[in-house]
C-alpha cells in the first residue's frame, strides 16, 4: 500500500476506534487536512480576515492622497465621517431603502409563491417571468430604467398617461428618487425570493392544512396559523439574504443616479465607493467601511440567532 | 359557494397575468425598442406594440460605440477563471471537512463560514489596497482573486460528500487507492449535482458583478461587460438614443438569458438548492 492509501484507510477508520490511533497517523491526517484547506485559507486570509484588520488600522491613520507621510490620528476619521452630512444621509437612506425594499419584496414573494406553488403550465410560465429579473445584471436593469423613468415620454409615464394618471420626475425629484430605486429593487428581487418560498411550501405538512380546514379554519386563518409558522425558516433565510443585499448592492445607484439628486439616493456602500474612488479620502473610506461592516455583522448575527430560535420553536 | 369555487381561480389567473405583464414590461420594451427603426427622439419609443418593420440598425450602432466583443471575452475569462479555481479549492476543503477528523476542525469550519457574512462587496476598500500590494491592480486576475475561496461552495461540497455512503470509498481504499484518486473517481462524480448548482450560481454572480471590477479595472482593454455597459449607457442616455441603449443592454443580457431559457429548471433548482443548503 502507498502512504496515501494508508492515510485513506486511516481516515475511513477513524469512526471506529479513535483512541487507539497511533500519534503518527493522527499527525499525518492533520497535515493532509491542512494542506487541503490551505488554498482556501490563504485566499480567505488575504480577502476576508486581513481586510477587516486592515480597515480598522487604516481608519486610525491619515494618508494624504498621492503623498506618503501617514500619521496616526486616532478616531479623527470616524469623527469626520460621523460629522459628514452626506454620510448621515446615506445611513438614513439605507435604513429607508432596507425597510422599503425588504418588506414589499418579501411580502410579494410570499404572495406570488402562494398563488403559483401548484405546478401547472400557466404557473410555470408566470414563475419564469417573475424570476427572470433576478438573473439580469443590476447594471443592465439600471440601464433599462433610464428610459422607464424618463419624464413624460418614458415607459412608465407613457402608460400611466394612458390610464389618465400623471407620473413624477422619477429619478430627478429628490422626494421621489429613493422610492424609484426601491421600486426597481423590488421588481428585481421579489421573484428571486419567491423561488425559496415555493420550495418552502412543498415542505408544509399537508395533513396539518387539511386538519385546519376540517376544523373550520378559513383561508386567512390557515395562512396565519399553519402555513406562515411552517415557513418561518424560509422567511428568516430570505430576510437575511435581503438584508445583506441592501447593504452590498448599489450598482443601480452608481449607474442611474450617482447618489443624487442632492444625496437623495446615496447609500452607505455608494458613499464608501465615492470617498475611495472619487474623493481619494482613504481614511474616511476606511472608517465608513468599518462602520458598515459592523452593521453587516450585527445584522447577520442577529438573523442567525433569529433562525436558531425559530428552529428551536420548530423542534 | 359554488360560484366562489369558479370565480376565485379565474380571478387569480387574471391577477397573475396582470402582474407578469408588468414584470415583463421592461424586457418587452427592450425587445421592441432595439428593433424599432428611427430611434431619435423619445416620442412613441415607449409603445410596446410591434408597429414597425424590424431593423438591426440599433445593434449596428451599439456595436460601433461599444467594444462588446472585448467585453464578452474579458467577462468570460473572469467567470471561467474564478469558477476553475473555485472548483479545486471547494472540492479539497469540502473533502477535508466531510471526511477527515483533525483538531480544530469545527473552529476552521466556522472561520470559513465567516465569509458568508463578510461578503467581498462590503470590503472593496481594503481589498483594493491588497490587490495593489499584490501588483494585480488593473488586471483581470485582480478582479478574480477575492473569489478564489468560497465558503458557500465549501459548505455545499461538504454536504454533498457527507451524503455519499462511505461504502464506495472503503471498497476503493481496500484496493489501495490513494485519497485523491477516491476524490476524483468516486466522490466528485457522485457530487455532480452540487458541482453544477455551484457553477450556475457562481457564473451568474460574476457575470453580473459591477462595482468591484469597476474599482480594480482602469484600462479600457480590461473592461468587462458590466463596466462596458455602464459607460455605453452614459453615452446613449446623453444622446437620447433609446433604441441603441436597448440594443446594447440586450447584448449584455442575452447570453445568460438564452442559457436560462434553455436550462430553466436546472437554474431554478440550483438557486433553491444553494439557498436551502447554504
């Protein structure tokens, strides 16, 4: 037998008698495991762990663009970011954007799934149509919405006009622009979340629904007391990916509005992008990144805990 | 009651038809506008009715003003480069987590999963500095590098390997096959559904990605499809050439859209699979 084969046999044997394993074999398994994980670990170190450390350090220093002369400034960058009205607007907008996007898109996703979960030919076609926007690059969607949002003659105003309604200056009016971006995002993501609800609905116990029907529960009661609780893991998952999405996808803002008019559509990641890529303020970009990464971690850990407690309720 | 039973489904069909019409309208418009002649000015451009003799003029103009051939090539290189490396790293790491017992395994597994929260887009600023330090600024390799490891893919492969009974490996091990031969000849062929699902999700994500390539790439010769489209869009929008804008956008969406329509079930299943497992 080759050395490799010995290790393989050893590896496959571990379940039976781990205690009597000779030390040398154990060390060999460990070396093999480490070398298998090494390519991934190197990349994770460089682009996941290190950047978090790096961003905190960078946030504590001031580096003039182009020049050297980095100096320690303590929390000054954080103070500058927090004092920046553009940042505060971006944070507030992001909150509005999160609530305004997630609530309707998850509700629509659930409604679509309930309407379409039976596999008929009609439902299959409608599902495809609703899912399709999620495959399109966000940049391409933004390009199309340039025309859709065009005041007066664009797709939206043209057909609103046929209904006798008057549209807005969708992305030019600072009171409306953020909600136009919200609309685009709901259109793009609702069908994506729908497929998880359709999959989740396959696992809702039929007999419970039937039992509730026999007990005289109407459709709304069945939904509220039987179907929704059974779908809790799906909802927790969908809300988690939606939350990560609202903090990490700003392609449409970059293309359509550039955060404007007058910061009305500025979001956190777009603010960071601008500070780093256009204003070349490395300290501010790093401090803003540190804050948004903290928000991202808090949000995902919160979701994980909610999923955990939900799972315990299930069990 | 009986009336209800007939009317309710009919209302549902009507409502879902209306919803899907609204959802499909942007794409219908793209199709109509890109083939509609005389696209100057916007009046009448919004009509979704095919009231014209189709022309390819918009596509010709789009191809003249954007270097789409180059963009396709660069995006293809990025997407295949990322996927190729990922398939190796996730298979190796997935095998280690599924089949080897070693001290610190659980800790390392959680360390991997951290990438699901600290997603690369949130770390564009420090990652760009790392890319510059590595000498990869303004290169396609720089666009790919942060994605070479995938926590999600590792998790998917681990689950797939765990689902394969050990009998197959034991038989091969008795015959003296080394671990890598077992992975290659036994485990990977049986984990094909997971590999396909991961490939579809990965290719879709990176085909569509924009902000990170925009930060890394400077030289127009390295522009990817999404960067090219954003530049092109700015031009077409400024010139109010809506037909050309539609044609260019269609060119960018077409490859994935056609693949999707051909392998619809596979796509949807892959995304669901990835979501439920990941």
